[in-house]
């Protein structure tokens, strides 16, 4: 293929990209909200109706209200004894055993005001137990072949004492 033919093809391709690119801004604007009055802007920046758009993460429009929080006090559930009992499960060789603390957990909790506070008291306890079961599993503590459900139930039962 001659160099001038390649240049011509390259110019045609670049012009095609340029023309196609000039049509994109109207779609991009729609993806960054500016939705019609009867639509919501989703957490991902798309306009529409229904839970995917107006539910969790809705940025603007007729957003659905968030579920109300309950009066559960996560620090009252995650007592020093409970937190210490989880740390005590770690091997003495675990580098993070003395790194993580209940105080650090409670400080992080301040960034997630709805954690463990949606639904009934039992729902809150289950969410907290599942969280700690997941963290415990992912940091190396293994109980049975499928540890999280069993550990979650064990932790939930400890929270109900």
C-alpha cells in the first residue's frame, strides 16, 4: 500500500473519530445528571426512574428517602469484651493483633453513621456479627469449610447474651 493511501485512510479514520466525538457531549451531559423533572440521577450519574435511579446513592430529583435508623448503639453492642474476644482468637504471631483496637473501630464507625442501625435490633446485631465474621475470616481465622455463616452465627449468639 502506498504511503499516500495510508495517509488518506488515516485522515478518514481520524475525521470519523472527530465527527463521532462531536456527537458524544449531549450523551455525556445526560450521564452527569441534569435529568428531567420526573427522573432521578443515579449514583452513577444516569437519569431514570425506579429504585436503581431513585434509591441508594440518588444524587438529585425525586430520590427515595433512606430507611430510618434505629436507636441501636453500636459501641454498646461491640463491647471491649466482645472486641477483645475476637482479637484473642488471633495467633500470637499475627502482626495485626496489636495493631487494631476497638477505639480505631469506633473512630472508623463515625464515617458510617448507618452501620448497624437499620431495621430491628436483631437486624443490627446480625449486621454487626456478619461484619466481624467477614473481617475475622478475611484476616485468616478459619472455622469449618464455609466459615462466615458459622462464625457469623457464633458471633451473633455472643452478641445476644
